C-alpha cells in the first residue's frame, strides 16, 4: 500500500468514528507514516465544513504543518484555521481564541502533561477533537528506546495505525484517567482489534507454511522475497497488538485478579488479627501492625506490577506531581512513589467492580500509610541514627533510650521502627507534652532530636519555636494516620471506601499532610 492509499484508508477510519457519534477520536501511528501530511489532508477537508484549531507540542511541528497546508492550497493565516503551540494556547484568553467558534480541534502529538493541562479547557466543547499520537513515546519497554523503535519501523517501511472512538478523554494513552464507562468502551475496542490482529497473524503464518510447501523448489528466490514481506507484516501486527495490550493493561487491574488478591488479604488480616490481644504492649502491637501492613503492601505491589505500565504510571505520577509539587516529589523515595501510584491504580480498579461500595479498601489505605512510614524512616530514623553515631559513636549511654534496642546495647533495628515510633523519636506527644517511658516524662528525648532537627533537618533555616511547631505538626499528622487509617485497615473486617477516600485526601490531595511535613525538610 503506498502512502496516499494508507492516508485515504486512515481518513476513512477517522470519518467512520465521527459518523458513529464519537466526539473524540484518537489516532496512533508509527514514526515515518507521514502524520503531518495526513493531518494536513484532514485539515484541508475539514475547513470546508467549519473552523479548525490545531494545537502542537512544539513550534517546529507547527512550522512543518504550516508548510504542508500551504502545499494543500490553504493559507496558514486563513480565518478558517488557527495554528498554536500548546503553551501559546494555554496563555490565550477565551476572548482571544473563542474556542466555541471551532468545529474541529486537532491535537498534534501532545505529551501527557500537555494533554492534562488542555483537557479542562476542551472537555465541555461541542467540537470534534482528533488527537494524533506516535507509538512508542509513552509505551516503550525498558530495553527498547523510542529512537530504536523509530529506526526499526522506518527501516521496515511499515505503515499502520489504530483509531479509537472516545467520549471523555482526549487520547487513548490517557485510558487510565478515563471514567469507568469509557474504560469499558476502550477495552472493548482494543480487544476487538486484538482479535482481528490475532486472526491476521494466524492467516499470515498459514500463508507462509503454504508457500514453503508449494514453492520451495521452483521459486526459491521469489519465495524468500515473499516470505520477507510476510515476516515484516507479522512484525507489524505484533507491534500493533503490543500497543493494544498496553491499552488494556492501562485500563486497570482485571477483576478476577483483584478478587484473588483480596482473598489473600482477608486471610492475612485474620492470621495477624488473632495475634493482637489486650495483654500486648503498645510496642508489640505496633510491630504486628507493621508486619501486616508490609505483607499486604507486598501482595498488592506484586499484583499491580504487571498492570502499572508506562501509560497508567505516567498519568498517576502527573496527578501526584501536581498535588505534592516539584520539591516534595523529588524528595520522595522511589518506593514511596510506587506505593502512591499503586494505591491510586488499585482504588480506580476497585471502583470498576460491581458492588464496589461493599469492598474492603484496607489495601489502598495501607499503601498510603506505608509511603508515610518510608518517608519518616528516612528522616526520623536513618538520618537521626547517623547523626547520633557521628556525635556519640558507640557510647550508647549518651543516646536517647527510644533509639536503642531492648538491651540498650545497640541502636533499634530498622524493622522495629514503625509509625508509632515517630513521636518517641521526636520526643513529643500530639498535645505537646514530653513522651513518657515507664510513666516518667523524658524531655531529654525532644532536646536531643531538636538539635538534630536544627543542624540537619532544617539546617538553621527557622527559629526554635517554629521548629518545635513543625515537629509537633508532624507528630499530630503521623498519629492521625496511624490511629485513623493504618490500625483500622489492619483489623479484621472490611475498611469502607469512605475511609480510603478520607485517607487519600488527608495525606495527598486536600490537606496534603505529606507535602506539609516534607516541604521544609532539607532532604
């Protein structure tokens, strides 16, 4: 198929989706298929029906497109068409652009961040929106770079694309951010295309076998040439199918996998719940809560590892980046980033299940509380232990008792540091009073930690009064997370969805306690 035939076929796919009633159309193609030429052809045809707005990722793409439509006989300054980069688009007021006047809007190869910024401005428009994207930009594997994929596809001169009809999201790569009903529609389209590809693959393999059987002696040279074409076609179908599989994965975790994992979580909660008793000390209960939290977090992370691909991961990370800000996001450990994106993916996947209001959302909460624990471990445990080692060495008599093992002959083991340890390490109860050990107040705990906070955590940037208030705020936040979210999640029985939402909003989205705690720390 030559390039003109390919473009005509692709335009027919786009028109077909529009005629089916879709207001959003997402087209994905490989590098080297003349996407600029294709989109300019579509623009040339659409300006006859209504005004067209085209938004580009870069100025270079805008210039290339302008040159292309000139060849199509359209002046780039024509009132019927408007060309803007996404940054220029975002800086314009509605009175300057008058979005409602456009019948068609093209989004030309925009990145995830740009699409998220533009989405609120376009979501309520009646215009038909077509998004053009390239395979590989957001779905490449760990072992294949985008450049390598482009070289391979261009070398093989393959031409193919996939077209999705959408209603809410702008681009099929944003499937993880789509409403539940749209995810189902995208899944249905992707699975239908995958079945078609599977059948085509089978037909190609059969054709290869038939050619080998019938012509291997007579037309060896011709056979090899034909086989090479078919092998390239098969490789094309594999790439095509791979992208569709990514779309299916990004739509969420399969319901049967969720149900299987939550049976395991229920069993774990029963096992550990039997170990909790009124006779245990608070410290012993803390260790049990921590162990259960870690087991459940491990189960969920194992479940989601195959379903949190680049498509969904980038969407969730962009949301978290906006909630937390650049400084705090950069301070988070890689593990905490995984826990938080996994929590959101798990919640969104559970929301798709029938009777979602009756499910156990403890796993979602425990992923969030584990992220809090990891960040406190880095600053309240690791940093503080290093500080005490440099200050006192192995002279453990000088160390605060809360930082030592039961025998007081070495520092407390990392596995024994929990959310409940935070207020003892800092040395303050949420009411501001010194912590007690064996019913005796220990003000020296806070005095020592405050010196560490002054020298390391805050680096003399704030006064002693401000420092104490911030540390007290940290204790209050951690205790609320521990008592209101982590502990109830660890008990037998289900944790309601409202509790999971409260936890997420308190820590991340609304009160943003994680951001408040970390933003003033030096690391």
